């Protein structure tokens, strides 16, 4: 272990990472640098400073990354309309590349020769953190305590903390769930959720009001887009993080964004998780609506074909891979004319499109109308179009290959 002189730890200040901090100092006999990121998790991050200082840490990084998170990670992902396995909006997945990037950048700044994280050996996050670290700094050493130590339960962690005088704050009854939050979502795992037949308790949900308890009158909101990115809500221009914060407020108040799924983890197991993604659910609906009038048919269909591949890359931790970058370049090129305004109706957990408009719209009412189109479209042209497309089918049928 003597080859590690200094390590940068992704540090939250909670039980797990506080134990990891002390364990690194003892096991590797190394200096530890802590890095705490504010990506909109809704909790104060500054207390992590005093906790790190109490454990003898001299180099402490606490950074507000909310704007960078939404601008450079969330928004590019939503240009792709990315959804994993048909439902999951990738709220945890998209935060990991940014944290990995800052870990290796701080390692470079401080002369550290290793980075460390608190992800377990059963989950996806270990893969995401480490693929990101290796992609950005191939020679970096990554320390994953959960794959090395024997502290395999909360009881053992608490005992270790007590033995080493690690202060663990307790605020009332601890939630039975493992949770992860950022500006895009909050996730819940463990507890009763480990039985996929058991319904999630209403008391579990922390952000959103239950759809049944949402207002009896709908909320209308207008979202303005420029080149595929949200730029204003109800005519008010805001920063990326402020926009997503406002969408979260609207979604939570109307019972929007709850999800209960069983997903396939990259390591091979199935895992049940519940998610609240209020603002992201609204953003996805609006983005697809503005694309529906501004994207060419084949461009839109091609995006839909590559989206599952793009989503899997993000879920599995390949944000920094060349293939994700290639797909992103194509996706971004498709957004040049994705400009305009979408009006949505939010009502008791549902999101409906109430209108869309754009100066770059490809919708032509003169052609699509059911009324007299004044010769804009010659319906007789459709006969030849159909016969040409039917030619191969007719040839096959003549040879007995139909049905």
C-alpha cells in the first residue's frame, strides 16, 4: 500500500464516506484530499468541511457544480431524449461523469496518485466512476473500499465509526432506503422495495405531492427552446440550473415524475428502484413536442433508433467514450432548428401538450389540411407512390411467398 501517498476521495460527509476517509488513512497510510460536489442534492454541503477537518484533512474541496451539471451533462442528454429501458431518465447515471472528471482534475492539481469513491461492489456507480477516471487519466489508481474491506454491513460501519471516534450525526429516524439525489432526480432503493410485489410507501416520496392530492385545476406552462436546449419558462430567461429548479417545483406541485421500475444493472443483476424526476419528465415531454414540428421525419426516426444505444452508454458509464461523443455530435447537429415554444398542461401526475409553435416549423397547414388545399398536394400522386412501394410485395406474392 506504500505506493499511494495521496488520494482524492469523493466525500459526502455521511457515514460511509467518513468511515472510508479514516480507513484510507489507516490502511494506505496516506494523505486524503476530500472533494464534495453540490449538484443540487438539496442538502447543505458546507458541513462536510468541518467533518473532514475533524478527521485531519488539510486539503478540502467543496464546489457548486449545479450550473455545469445541467448545462454540460443534463441538457446534452435531453437533446437525445435518452431513456433507459423505456422508463428511467438516468438521473444518477448522468451525475457520475462530472464527479469523476473533478476527481481526476483535483488529483492532478494536488499531486495525488489515486482517487477513491464510496460505491459498492454490487452497483453501477463503481463502473461509472472508474470508467470515467480511467478515460480521463489512464494512469490513475482507483481505490474502491467496498471491494477491499470487511465492513459489509451498516452495523460494522457504525462500530468502526465508534471505535475511531468518527462523529455520525443522527437527525431523527433514519430512512430505511438508500437514496441518491441531485438537481435532476432522487432515487430510492432497499427496504421494502427489495420485494417487487410490495407497493412503495407514500411516506417514502420526499419531493412530490401524490397525484391524488395534486390541485384540482391544471397548471399551464410554456417552455421555450433554442437549438434543443430549454432557455425560458413562461417567457422568463434563466440559467440552466434555475430552469431545472423551476421545472422541479412545477412538477412536484402537480404530482409529476414518480417512477417504480425493475432495471437491469450493468453488473448483471436486476434491481428495483423508485425515482422522482419531476422537472426531467416535463422537459422530456416538451423537447419531444418541439422536435415533432421542427425535425425532418427521417432525422427524428434516426434519433429514436440510436437513443437506446445512447441511453445504455450513459447507464453503463461510458459518457467519456468515443462512441458516446460520436453519437452526441450527430444528436447536437440535429438540434440546429429545434427552436420554439411548447405549451404544456400539468394535471394530477400527467403532462399533456397543449400547443407548440416555431419559426422553424416544418408543419404546413396548407398541405396537411382536410379542407381545400388549393392544389398544394395532388392526391393522385399517392397512387404511383403506393404501387412502387408495393412492387416487391406483389412480386413475392406471385411466387407464393405472401402470408
